[in-house]
């Protein structure tokens, strides 16, 4: 039993994922309590009333509270770095959703701010906490697949695609979707460093939106310094549900992970055989979300190392930025050569 007092958390950004995190902290994360939610919209009032916590209108209001030990940052991606820096300056431990930053200089700024303040910084790459992905990594670590040679990771968001492409920031498919896959590939190829990236992307779901910069379908090849070749793919519209999978093929075997099934139930009927598929990431990966928040609470209570660091987030971002540059130039890009591509602004 822990001798550390419960960690008191506040949410900054009460959108869909933020609300999911707040519910988990309020009801299911051991050793943690939720004290406030901050959002300039009525979302804060709705969520705070449901969870019985205070509603604040700004991040500043949360960061000035003495009864807040840690914050969960789930605001739009391009606000993350400044909020990480502000939270660290206020002495609050930080859990920030991916991406931690959209430029490498901002990633460095966030990492340095947390280190200088001596606070915990964990980034929301939840797949590392999914039981299947964790078991796959353990199998790789144990040498059960031998030397990794081919890796694969994919994310297919559930259809139908109903979002307004005009409201989706440029390069979202790389910076906010495939960035999960980039981290998963690094996680499943431990000790290796990504060195070259080739990417292809198009608007196959909404071709009419391509001219405005919206891309909804992509495939990325990543070459690592241990020789392994990895592919990551994403689509914004899988008709059958939310689909997240991974694979490591090596000299001694293979591990695969992930399933579209909501449960392991199969229905046999007059119309044939069917399964229920997950329609939301918060359903398919619920245990992963709970696992990452529990790990953050544990790290914040004991000031122990986190399982997903700012450096991990920086590596995934570097792959994403190289992929963007590859699409822009129609060429293979060395990660060592990339900076912030044109069109990506903080």
C-alpha cells in the first residue's frame, strides 16, 4: 500500500478526450482525485457538475490553485507546449496529450521546462499501456521474435467520416493520428533509432477537400538504424469500426497485436457469422487510457520515472515532421535533416 498522499489533478481542456480522462481520474484511477476542470466553453460546467468538481474558465485559474498537484492537458495540439511550460513553472506535474508539440524547438522547450522545474512530464501515447501492445513489447524484449526486421502499425478511424475538413488543421493525419503509430513502432523496436522516412498521402475519402490541404489517407515507411523497416498507415474512415493493430516480424518469429472486436463474442445466426466492432477509441483502448493515467498518478505521487517521456514524444514528432517533408518534396527524408516544414506553425 502506498504511503504517498493522493495526487490532486485538474483537467485543462474539456473536450471529448479530456472528458474521458476526467471521468477515469474521478472514478477509477487509484491514488488520484479530480478537483477542477478548466475550459472556456460550457463543457466545463457540464463536466464539473457531473463529476462534482470545480469549474474554471482558464488554465491560469487552475495553475494558481494550491490544491492542484498535477494537470491533464487535453487542449488543441498547438496550445500544448505553452501550457506544459506554464504548468511546469507553476510546479505542477504534467500529463499532456499527443502531440506534445508541433515543432522540435517547442518539444525541446517543453522537455527543458519540466526538467528545470523538477516535475513529472508524461505524454499520452496510450498504446504502450494496452495489454496487447505491452505483451508484444515483452515478447520482443525476451527475444521471442529474434532480431526485428519488419514492423507495421496502423490506425483507421471509424466511419462514416462526418467531420468538416475545413476545421481539421493541416497535416493532422501525421501530427495527431499517425504519431501514435510512430511511437508504437519505436516502442516495438527498442533501442533502435529512426533514420529515414518516406511518406505518401492523399485525400481519398474527401477528394474535394484536398486543395485546401486536407489529407485523410497515408502510408509511411520508416527505416531504423538496426536495419528494421517499418510501415505505418492511417485512414480517417474505416466502414467497419475503429481499427488499431501492430506487428513485429523478426528472425525467430512474429508477434501481432490489436483487433477491431469490441469483445471476443462471435454471433452465429441465419445471416451468417458476425462480431461487434468498437466505434470509438475510448471503447477499444479503454484499459490503455486507464493504464496511462494510473501510471502518471503513480509517477507524480512518488516522483518516479514515467513510461512515456518527453524524449519519446520528440522522437515520434521528428518522424511526423519528416513524413510531412517527404510528402512536400516527394522524396525520402533523413530525420537528421528535418526542421519544421513549411505550413506547420505553432
